[in-house]
C-alpha cells in the first residue's frame, strides 16, 4: 500500500528525459558546455519564458541577444523546441516500479512548447500521479515559491526529490525537501537504495 504522506518527485530534463539544448547552444555559439549551462541557469530569458511571463517568440529574441547570436529568433526557437529528447534508458521501467509502491509527481522548469511535446508525444500525464510545470505555476526553480506550491498541492509530510542541478537541489533542501542530485535512472535507484525505499 502506498504511503499517503510520502511523495517521490522527479525533475524531467537531465534526470528522466534528455534535453540537448545546452549542447546545441554550445555548438552554435562556439562556447563550452559549462559556459552555456551557467548562462542558462541565470538567463533572464529562460526565467521569464519558463515562469510563463513571455511567449516563445519573445523568449527567442531575448535569448539571441543574451548569447549575442546572429541567428533569426524564429530559427533559434525552432531549434530550441527540437532539442527536447525522449526518455532516458531505464526511465520507463523505473517509473513503472515506483508508481506501484509510491505516490509520484514531476516538477520541471519548462515552457509551454516543451510541455506540450512532453504531454502529446511522450504521454507525460500517464507517467506520474501529479505533474507540475514552472510555466503554469508562475515560478522557476529554485525559487522557494515553487517548492511551496508543490508541497501545498501534494499535502505531503515528506518529499524525496531528484534533480540534476546542484543549485536546485540546494534550494529544495533549504525549503525542507529530502533532495538528491541525480542524472539518470540508475543514480535514482542508487539513492532510493540508500534511503531504504
């Protein structure tokens, strides 16, 4: 029987799904992966887009300016949408197993375009009991407001959370979640084993 006061909450991109945007932008700009990754973590364009405050066209124009690209915004937006990959190897099996024993949810920094692809192409709604997207909530991880929103919605006494970004894990921990940095299903399984789940 599932424990009603315990939820397993998963980030999507970089944990269960592949997102090739950082590699794609590194290739376009000629900058390193780490440089682009750091830029996106603090990007006003990404924050606005993935908290639902601007649409895709405005996002692409702002990101182009931030990265000093010559590429037309429409082309950049098309590439951004196309960089959303599929489930990582082993993710299907992991989610099926944990759904049988635990209440599950996802919490993703995402946008209306990627979210539509996740729902329509990958059937995201069927993979979790609850789904949470930053652009629908109006906040961006690691803002404490987004963790508060999910905690309130789930009514959970304990949330075990998995994310690939250290600064987001730190933010979740500061809020009181049992958060762990993982980048694939195998690492999630290892953490669950250590936790006795």
